[in-house]
């Protein structure tokens, strides 16, 4: 017997190799053609606190959302068992280290007291002693779970003896025990395992040999003793080639493909990994020939990051800077200067939990209103949001095109959920990619940087033969400072009329996308990473007799007002539901401001964890039964 899909959760202490585990499994599964989405959740410390990988594997599609319960929980430590035992579905498999049987909940120093108290109360209600062996016995005796008890120290001893007399720090290989157990339960073959390990430890032959042996050793033991209860169907995905990437990587790849020449950043979670990726490819070679370079510059702070990007843009480079909430807060003055001076600039903005330091390693969508109104005064900007990895790839290139075509700042909104999740995806369609550098001139007599020939003036670069002036003050066509009221009106209008031009030139159906049709029983309205869970929840409810549709908002400035109003107006108001990762349902505020339509029913989540299909389905049903506001909270 085989399955079409499997959901797994692998947990352990931060710094113990869970990211490596996710990379190996994702690559191995991609090698066999399966679709994978794996979210990485972790605390904001370097080592020790609990972290976990939550993954969905499919033989039929590339997953875009996650759900509970899961079929497999793999525990690297006792904290994972206590934290996630209720996430395991009936009949699922718990993989754990039997040498931790005597570990008690009270002895886990890394767990927050508030969580420890909550779990203690749950165990009391169940009549279970707060001890690993007692909890495992409870799960087994109630038929809740199949227990895969592995003696980790014994396995590592066998591993060390196999490679004697090589000096091996065996504790570094614990994650491979989990990989092996999962590969056994899913029946992932040795060839795929070798591919996944080799891709992770490229050219490090000893590490590859060690990890392949250990994974296959454990996988064989699992097959012999437990079978492969979640053996996956043969893949039905019709993809000849697949990428296994994180969201940060996808955006970085897109920027490289799209002609980026300068990227600035100051280290901040979850944005930094994007710049690290680009830095690894600063010099590109194709068939032995260099095809250009990218400057990646780590600045002393975010103020320097945005201002250096502005400077590079003025010289004609295609530029971007990447940051998160606290960093963007520092960039705001520079943003205003760029908007006022009509500088092409992309800010890749990875949202996380705020305000202040907030939840630095958790996700959110609470910065939408901030991006629309950041900086004093009025100036045009584009605010563009991506809903999944492939969308983020195309949007990152479009953001650079828009910035140079319309000569303004473009804020590309992403979030931690997308940034830190692995996915298998097809190779982007390069026929859809184009480069638009806008109206560039090399020189010209009597050059006027801000010439009144419509909203967009010819742009010459610093260093060309054209002479120009830039200032933060109001200016005339040449860039000279002026406070003349008539010039102020003309220059102000020139800038702001860009929004009307953009509204006319960019198809509204590209800025807001309807999934489903007008015959649906209800309409979900959301943006960003809500896209996948909304569509998947609608599909599940459709099989239960409820037909839904999803309106995916992509561009918030300029907002496709008429188009969105016409879609929302086609549904009864009590059947239109906002779904967002923030308290205020901020996209609803933007809809009201631009269309006059008030959406008063909402499902929101602001714990820093993603919205899961299981909880969103419950939320939708509650709203359709008459509730006005549902707050979701599932997830450790």
C-alpha cells in the first residue's frame, strides 16, 4: 500500500542540524520527483532552544500550505516529544531516542516556563506522568501512535566503530538518524539518499560517506522492523527539472537573472540569507566566460544601506537593498529622498513579528500600512506583495523593472514564512522574463533631469556627459532648489501623476488575482503567504460541499480599486472574509480606503506561526455560521 501525501514534523535543539535534515530530505524527495514544502520554525538564539521542521510531501502537486495533524513526528530530544505529541495524528509514527526515557518535563531547562506549565496541565488532565517513558506509553497504549524507539547512542557507537580509526564527533550526526528513520518510513531509496546527502555536502567526500552510511543503516532497520507505512506513490508531477530552494534563495536568483548590479544590506533576520546567496555569485561565469559582476555591500547600518543603494542607482546601476521591519524603520528618511528625487530603488522587505524587536525569527504581515505611508510628505511608490516562491521569483524581477521604468521606489513585500521555507519547484519560464530599464539618455544639451514632458523624465546617469543636480529640497526641472509655489505645484503633480500612469499601464488582473468564480458560496480576501493555505482550504471545503473563491491582492500601491470593488461587490457582504497574519486585518483597511467597501468579517493570526489548513477551515466555518472575527493560534 502507498500514499499520495505525507506530513512530517522533525524537532530538536537549535544548532543540531535540523536545517541540514530539511535540505537532505527535500533534495532526496525532489530527486524522485515529489513536491515538498518545508517550513523552518526556530527561536532567536544561536544554539539550544527548540526548533522544528514541518513538511508536506506530495506525489501529485507542489504543496503551498501546511496542515496538522502530521503522520510522523521525529524527535531529536525529549523537548520535541512533550511539545508536539498532540500534533501527531491517530495511528501516526513517533520516532524518538529511547535513551531519553527517564527524562522529565521539569528537567528541560531550555523550555519556557509558560509552555512547561501549559504542557504540565495537559498531561495532568490526561493522567500522564510528565516523563518521556510515561508519555510514550500513553501514546502507544491508547493506539494513538506507533512508537519507533531508537537507541541513538547505540546507533552512533555502531557508526563510530564502522569508521574507526577516524576521529568522528558522533553527536554531529544525530540529525542523520532522523533522516534515516523518515527515509525508511517513506521508503526513499539509497540512490535518492546519496543524491540528497551529496548535494548538501558537495565535494566533502568523507562527510558524504559517513552520512550516507548512517542514513541507510537506520532506514534499513526501519524497513525490517516497521515496514514502510508511508511509502509514497510514484510522482505524478510532470516536471523534467526541479529546484530545491528557500524563499530567500528564490528572490536572490531572480535578482541575479534580472540584472541586479548592486545589493546593500545590514544583517537582519530573515533578510540576510538573500544577500549571502547573492554574495556567493558576485562573479558569474557561463561556459568559462565571465558575464558580469554584482557588488554586495554589508553596510554599518540600514541608513547606509539605503543611501548607498540610492547612490549606486544614480550612477545607472540596477540596485536593491534587503531588510526587515526594524531595518526599514531606519531606512524611512532615505526612502523619502528617493521618492522625492525620483530614484529607481527596490527595497526587498521581509516581514517578521513586530513592533520593535518583536518576534525576530517568526513571521507576520503587520507592516503593510507602514510600507504604504512610511516617510513624511507624499510621493509615489509601488508596493508589491508575493504569495509563493514562484510568484516571488517573477515579482523580484518586475520590481526592478517597475523601479526603473517609473523612476520611483518599489517595496517588494515578502515574509518570514516564505523566506525560511524550502520548496521543490519547477524551473521558471524564462520566456516570461524581460528587462525594462526605462527612459535612459546618455547625454544632451540643456539636459533637464526633471523635464516637464509627462510624469517620466529622461534619466541620465552620474558620470555621463549630461550635467544634473540632486537635492532633498524642492527643485525645478534642472534640479536647482526652488520654493516657487507654481513650480511646487507642477513638480508635485509630475511626481504624483506617476500613480495614474502605473494604474493605466499595469493590468489590474496582474495586481489582484481571483482564484475561483463568482458562483462561489463565499470569498476569502488575502495577500502574501496566505495564498497557499487559502486555496488549499477552499479545495478541501469544496469536497465537503462548500464552494469558495479567493481574491489574492498583489499590488497595494497603486491599488486596482475598480477591479477589486467589482469582485467583492459580486458576493454578499456576510460571505466576504479577510484572512491575514496581523491583528487589524490591514488589507481590509486598504480595500476600504480605495473602494469604500468595508469587509467586517475576518480571520486573523498573529502568533508568528503560519496559518494552517486545519485551523483555517474551522475559522471559515465559524464565520459562515455567524461569527465576525476569528483569531487563530495553532502551532508551537
